[in-house]
C-alpha cells in the first residue's frame, strides 16, 4: 500500500493482523487465506511469512487483537460490577467481529492479551473471596454464557425483519391445539420484539446466584 507521496508503507505484523481482521469481518473467516491477504496488502502471499509463522499464527494473532478490545476493569472494588463490565465488553467485541466467538472457543494458543483477559477474570473472583472450587465453576459459567450467547446470536438464521412474516405464516399451519404453550411463545415474540436476546438478563441471574453462593461460602 503506497503512501500519499508514492512510497510503499512497510509491511509489519500489525498491518498483517489488521488486514486479516478486516477481511474476516467483511467476508467471514473462511475467506482469510495467505493469498487473499497478500492481495489485500498488495504483496505476494509468501511475503506474509516474514511477519507470521503460518496461517494458525495469523489467526491466533487476530484473535489476540480482539482480546485487546475487551475492557478489563482491574482493581474494581465490586467483583460483580467489574465482572459484568468485562462480560458485556467481551460479548460486544464478539458481535462486532462475527467470526471471533467460534475461534475463541476453539483456539488453544493464548497470546498476551488473552492471557491478561483470563488472569484478570480469575483474579477478580479470587480477590472477591471465591473458594477454589466455586471460583472454577463461576469462571467457566460466566465464560460459557458470553461465548454461547454470542454464537447463538450470530448463528440465528433469520434477520430481524424476517421474523414477523415467517412467524405469522408458520402459525397458520401450526398445531396450536396440541402445543398451546409453544404457540403462545411464538406469538409473544411476534408482538414483543424488544424482549428477545437477553444476554444481560441471563448474565445478571448468573452473577446474582454466584453472589449468594460466595456469601454462603
């Protein structure tokens, strides 16, 4: 990529990772290859190997950049408030980069930013007085809620505008007499569009329950 004065901007790891994220955001993670990335940067694909070891290193680096976007409220006096802010920030980052949640759950290589994320999360629970067994279960329950809800939101097959028409068409042939509560549930979604989702509702239920368990422990 040339500068305004015609000189070429030097290629480095940061530029490669940023270009990989931009390509994945625009076209999905399956579109990310060394060849496509080289085209986007105006170089041959082999030139990228001066800055990333291989495609896995590229993906791990991209994921670590996503971790850098997550707010880590270290030093928070209230473990619940700090954990909530971190969880909402992580969830928002995953929705902003739709490819990242599935990669986050599958990747076993942790870069510096992801290590800080994990260490901050665990330290917040430890400093709040969670005993080791409860700390472990609390940490995994919170993390599973973040990634699981993100994956569900990202993989939902209908766009918001499609829901009402498809739901109304479906109810015309749905055996409501046999499954009345399912029919009522569908009607509720058709007429209460703002009641779906519920990431923060579920998160608050988890945090409230963990606070009771922490106090009892």
